[in-house]
């Protein structure tokens, strides 16, 4: 059944577990994620970006999620808008059956320009009031996601360069977070702690200099009852890089957020963990493998079945390691 983000994260906080939020664009991703959830007895957060909504179409996404809820009746499902950029994006998502939205006011509507604190607080408060009036949940974001190594933003919602960011912008300020949650009444808060979107997060295994878990601890200290969200939480596993590169891929060596760091984050109050890149890599590794090993193959299902299996395995691993398993 569909539930709200607030319902799920309240339960997660009560039982001290984290929930991965997997991006979804098509039926195969939906089936793979839900098969993993069923296997692990885990609740799920499915999230669609603006890009996913234009790729699949709102009507297709709505019926797909309804179909998944019908096929997997025992699994609680949150359907969430990832990185909503304005009121219209968030409200049309809710109209299409999403039970939760992210109003990302850390950037201006163009998703390229860092926004003022006041802009962010006002738009997030406005969207939260509207969403709450119809029973949907809201995630806000304070701080701009980007690399502490280079000061570059990652691919925030895939829309490209933000320009050089200061250390201050890249780490959420705990006192400001308290004010933001009070002003906006958001249900969950995405924070910046050195992660960025996409595969190229770190040029080495991250340490405390470039991945600031102490920022999370400081925020949780001041906001013990707020559900914290970590974006850019793909681990970019070496084995997935290796599979892609073994079958004709050309991905430069890179490092993501180690799963054990995410586990630490969950102990410090992180409840929602956004993962897209790892899911993409799990599927694409299998596409490349099938294409290379059987160059005569032209049935898409022969590509998609191993790709779904690899995604299911990845999701099951995250459910187990984040403590989500057993909580459906
Ligand atoms: O935050 C970005 C997510 O990975 C979604 O990416 O906008 O290319 O669908 P997308
Ligand atoms: P990754 O690119 O690390 O998977 O992050 C996804 C994300 O934060 C979606 O909002
Ligand atoms: Na989100
Ligand atoms: Zn994100």
C-alpha cells in the first residue's frame, strides 16, 4: 500500500533504521526494487526526478506505482518527487499520486544558482503548507550538495554546473537547520555533508576532510526529532566499475560513499538515503556484459533480465545493511 514519507520515517526513527530511496524511471527498475523489498520484508521509497517524469510520463508513473502496490500488497511504498524545483512540480506530483515531495529550495528554480536562505525557507514553507493540507509529506534541503575536494557541485538533478561553491555552502549549518525546520515545518531535511550526485564524488576513498560525518552528528544533536536525508549516497562499488570496464566501458577510477559511512550516518539519525548512480551502474554493467558475450543477441529481455537481477541484488544488500529488512 502507498504510505507517506512521514509515516515511514517516523517508524524508521522509532526503530533506528535507515531507508534507501531508489530512483525509478521504468517498469524494470520498479520490479527489481520491489522484488528485493519482498525478499527482505522491507518498506521502500521510490522516487522520480523531473527527468523521470518527462521520460515515462506522469500517467505511466502513476499506473506503474499502482501496479507495483497491487503486485506487492505487503510492502509499504512511498512515492516521492526527487528534487522538485518549484510549487508547480511538487503540486502536480501530488496530483499524480505521489505521497511525498522534495522541495529543493537550496537552488533557484533553474537548479543552477544557489538560492538565498530566505528564498529557500519561504518556498519550502509554502509547499509544505499546501502538501500537508492534502496529506502529503515534504523533504526540504539546506546547504548545496557538492564536492569538498573541488568546490564543484555534482550533477544536481542532472542539470549541470552551479559554479564554485564555498566550504560554508557545502556543509549545512546546524543552527540554521534548527531555524529552517521551525520555519518550514518540513517532515525531512536533506543536508550537505560533502557528498555530491553522480559517479564522480571523490578522487580517493573519503576521509573526514572530504566527507563530513561530524556535520550530521552536529545537526542531529540540535534536531534529534528531524528525519535527516543524505543525497548523493551511491557507493560506486569497485566491482560495478570493474564489470562496466571489463566489457568495453570507459569509466575513470572513482570513489563513492562507503556503505559503512552510511551505516554510521544512520546511527547518527540519517533516515532516508538517496541512491541512483549505483542502480544505473548495476543495470548497465549487465547490458554491456550481455552485449559483449553474445553479440548476436537482440531480444531486449535477454539484457533486461540480468540487469534486473543485478539491481535486485544491490537493493537487497542496502536493505540489509541499512537495517530496513524485516520492517515492512
Ligand atoms: O539527483 C539526481 C538523480 O540521480 C536523478 O537524476 O535527473 O537524471 O533523473 P535524473
Ligand atoms: P547518487 O548519484 O549518489 O546515486 O545520488 C542520488 C540522489 O541523491 C538522488 O536525489
Ligand atoms: Na529526494
Ligand atoms: Zn539528490
